[in-house]
């Protein structure tokens, strides 16, 4: 993910501290120098680094650390608090909905920032939370932007208002507003009428971006803004663009006076530090984060959770929310019932495995568990093929065997292994894991039901 190397560097800085009992001012200064280098190397803007390390230093040399039982831990917690501030604690807030629908959300940002993708994700998320969104194709300049929005809308199951075709592929480049095929301001304005008529409660307007900031682009965005008076103007910024992020954010802040930020491509490997500076440079809240190309790779942004993720203190809350969202509750309830009746079989186990698979990238989820970043190497080796192999074994069992694993004797094991193209010891291993998992799930189903067991997890 975008902050992997920052996380590693910061953990490195803290590791030196942990081996010490008492901290001298020299220890503190050395740590702060390391933090400073880590942030600069991650592309965090210089001004932000300066004020951040200044704050940390002042607090670290102060009483709260010298009097702490565990000074090293105290410093980590100061860094955590200050990082949370940098990420926008204090200005953070949820999406602003209009008192009287439709809520109008306008997306702005450079070309390729991820606006169109975000429109789909936002639409999907809104629909999921009981809203009736409408996507509006007001990017008439980037070749195929309109078609792309239609595809994204279809995938998300959200309607798209696209009265103008925009520029089709084959055009060599982005054309200027003067040359575009239709009037995006008119499209945006008319979309509000459509929303009112057809009772869409949220309108998400995708607008044109450029590769670099330019006046024409800004004027067009401003014209759309003035025509529709959005409740939110979301500035979408690619976390991978590096140092340019700050200049771009400032330009859009002056140009359209956006109300909130969306960090996109946080799944990328580039140093994401510049994006971390955006909240602090503009004073605007980060509302969402985009973490992949899929519709569900999207989350509400919380400065405190992101800070603790960056510091490898884990982000249990997000983990649990994702798990709850992804697990099918009915299925979980049925599984729990079967467990209490003692009729939980391998077929149910397989259904659970499929739920686990639905969790999507296990690696990114496991990365949210505190301390896990240190085990990243092992995580990288985690193999989703393991689930495939398990499924193959279960698939080559008879329904009766799945339902009543107890009957699987030696000759059945050999037959199953043959059918799944694997060894008897792999079948034995699975049956053992199943036994353990059922035990674990039985325990869990007696306690909280919010997280059904995750069998098959190594
Ligand atoms: P727009 O020009 O601002 O509308 O940008 P697009 O939505 O077309 O996105 C540009 C490219 O970035 C596309 O290939 C997207 O699939 C990709 N993209 C968008 N968001 C993300 C993200 O969060 N992670 C990754 N890895 N790719 C993304």
C-alpha cells in the first residue's frame, strides 16, 4: 500500500527507542531526525514535516514523556496524535447531505486522478446506504469519459445521465472546452431537473480534468459549480503523484474552493506522503479514500484510523466494519444455528470459505491488524490458492461426506484425494482444520455473532 515504506521507516525509528529505558534529549533528537527523514522520503511536504516534527519534539522533550512509565510508548502515542492532526482531525466530518434533496456532489481533479472511478464507488456506496444516486456525465473532453461512466454506472447498478456523447476514442488527445462536443454546464444543470423529476436524492457530477492545472479547466469547473451550487465539491487526488500533490491541491482550492478531499490510489506502491499533506495544506477534510479499481475498494476516511494504520498500530475498526459488510449476515446466522444444532458440515464450511474469499484482498485486510506490518513477508506468502485447493477437495466429496465428515474413512480419503488431484495428507490436513475451525466457531457463536468465524485462516 501507499504507506508501506513510511510505516517501515517509522517502525524502525521507534524500534531504536524501545530498546532504551530512559530517554535522553539526544535519543529524542535522533528519533525525530529519523521521523523527519522518513516523512521527507515519503514525499510529505516540507512545511508539513517541519511543523509536525516541531510539535512532536516540543512534546517529547516535555513533562508528559519524562514522567511517563514507558517513555518510548509515550512518544509513539504523541506521534500518533500529531499525525492524526495532520490528516485532518478537527476538520473531519461526514458527507454533507442537502436538507432538501437532491444532494449535489461535484467531482473535480486532474485527469486520471480517479474521478470517474470514484463516481461509481460513491454511487455504489450511496445506494448501499439507502440512497438513490444519479451519476452525471459532465466530462465531455477526455476521450471515452462518458462511455466509461456509463460502464461504471452499470456495474454499480446506478443510473447515469449522459445526454451528450462527449469525445469518442480515436481523438488524439483531450480537446479544449471550446472544441468539446457539448456543454457540460448545461448537462449539469439539466441533471438537477432530471433528479427532481425522477426523485433521485443524490446527484454525482463527473467533470473534466486536465493533465496539468490550467485556467480553461478551472473556469469550466467554476461554471459548473456556479450553475448547480453543489453541497459538496470533492477534490480527487491521486496519492501517487508525489510532490505535485500540494501545488495541485492549492490550485484547485483557489480555483473551485472545494469542500472535501478524496485520496485515490492508496493501494499503490508509490510514496503517498504528498497526499498526507493535503488536509493540512488546505485545511479541508479528507472524506473518502479509494484503494483499488473495484467498486468496493472505497472507504470513509478517518484521520485517527489512518494514522494508526500508518504507524502499524492497526485499524481494527475498519477491519471489523469491512468484515461485517462483506459477510452475509443471513448465512452467518444459519451457520451459527447449524453449529448449535451440531449439524455444521463441510458444505457449510465451504460456504464460509467463499465468504472469506469475498473479503477481497486478504493481505490488505490483514495489514490492518496491529503489528502485522512486521509480518508483511509472511503475509505476502499467504496464498489464496490455498482456498482453491480446499474447495477442490470438498468438491470431490459426496454430499453425504460433506454433511457428515465423520464417515470419511481411509478409502474415502484416498478417493477424495484422487478426485481433487491432491494427496491424502492434504485431505487429512483439511479435515483437521475443519475440526479445529468448527470448534473455534462453536466458541465464537456462543459469544458475539458479529464476526462469524473465519475458518481456513492460517
Ligand atoms: P479520471 O480521469 O479522474 O476520471 O480518472 P479515472 O477514474 O478514469 O481513473 C484513472 C485510472 O486510475 C483508471 O485506470 C482507474 O482504473 C484507475 N484508478 C482509479 N482509482 C483507483 C484506485 O483507487 N486504485 C487504483 N489502483 N487504480 C485506480
